C-alpha cells in the first residue's frame, strides 16, 4: 500500500448491453439499465440508467433515449462515456465529501471483441476518469464469479447469455481454450416476442413490454413442471389502431423463442466439437455452467441438458455472476494479472 493509495478508487464494471453493474469493496454499488436520455436541443444528458429506462419509448421529439452498447460492444462512443461518468457519479453521490483523485477500473468485455472495439471501451473509461484500465473476458469473469478455480488443469465450460451476446467458452489453466461468440441473446429474444405478437395477435407492443413478457412468462420449453400463470399484455391493435389487451401463455412464448434458442444450442454444439478430447472428458464430469440474464429463462438448463446430454448448472444469481467475477479479479489484481489486458 502506497502512501497515497487512499486517493485511488478501485471499481469493477460489468458493462453490459442491457445492464451495467459496478462493484466496489465487494459490494454492488450500481445496478442500472445501460441507457441514457439526451436533450436534442442542448445535447446534454438528462437521465442515466433507471430514470432513462422509464423514458424509453415514451419520449417527445426533444428527448431521445440511447442504448450506447449493441451486441456487447460500444456503438455510440460519446453516449457510453456519458453513461460511465453518470454511473460513477452515482457511487460518490451518497459517499464522502472527499473525492478520490484517480480511478482504477477492471471492465469485462466479450471474448470475440475486435481490437478497435477493445480500444473504444478503454478510451471511454479513460475519458470517464480512469487512470488505470484492465480488461477481462466475460466468460473468464463468469467462471471466477461462479466459483470455478480457473487456474486448475481442469476443463470447464461456461455459457454467459447476456443482453447482446451469448459467450460459450471452455476454460482451463487460466485461459480460454475454445470459444464461440454469437450475437443472439436477450435482445434478440425480446425482438422475437415483439415480432410474434405482431404476427400472431395483430398487436403492436414496445421493447419494454416485450422485455416484461420475457421476464413474466418467458420459457425455453413448451411444457414445464411448474408453469408461470398467463400474462396480460396491452398494446395497439394493428387493425383498428385502438389500444387492446390480450393474454399470453408461457408455451406460446416458448414457441416464439424456439428459433433463437436453437441458434444458441448450435453454437454450444459447435464449441463442444472443437474442444480438445482431454478437456471433453473433464466437461463430461463437470458439466456446463450457465450465467448471465439469459440463464434465468425457464427450462433453458433442461433444454441444453437434453441437447448435449450433459449436466447443466445454473449459477447462483446468474445476472451478477460476471460482475462478481470482475470484482474478485479487481481484488486479486496481481494473482489474475495474466487475465488482464491493460
């Protein structure tokens, strides 16, 4: 510990397409949707996170909502910078009067990210005030968060289904041996629900409503042991233009999501095919670990288990598994130095 180490604030960020989680001192200090609202006339950011999410789909012409990340990477550089700054301000809002002079950040990134996209994450963090930036791949962070000893000579398969990307990786000896990154995840499933409602029920719904349907009655299998109750959906009738309400069941939604889930299954099979035989033997014993918001989809673990004939384990609190792993990597920065790219 240096003399001025108290001037450095250390934070771990899970910069997700749908949600951003910030961990400080082993505690989740910020858990907000990855969205900002901007005033078109002044070009100033008027809301960040949950406040901006409430405006999404309900704004007038002077305000626009922006999701800075698309498919797990930064799509709007300035919006991402504003969002990171806004969320860092949320930490210090209720904090002490004394402000730290420098920030050390560990940020997790998708495994299939390009050098240009990596640079965009690093630059956004630096512009938001970071003096030191470390990057860690999401499947690795998820594995650490689940509690897997990543440095062991033992193969483990981790699937992280986030908002923008699904990351499938086989990890051994502190490195990613084989990985598959597909841009089919939570956002794609939400779009499938919107599309299904329009096609099947002639009702137009917004992104937020589709997201809510996915949470309430989303399922990967048309038959579940303990099914959720039917859910009432309100939207605009495409025939009359008048608002109307309909009821949907989980089996209908399972049918709507089938095509996208099949793509995720295909990617898992592809990753298993490319796994070295010794690691395949390990995975047969250890099974598959699911993390990310997509892991909460009812029956997904069962469906993947049926497809791969392997045991499937869902992480405790899968939504925060990646953030937890990023926080552990930050705390043991010297031990996990080899995982980082500064």
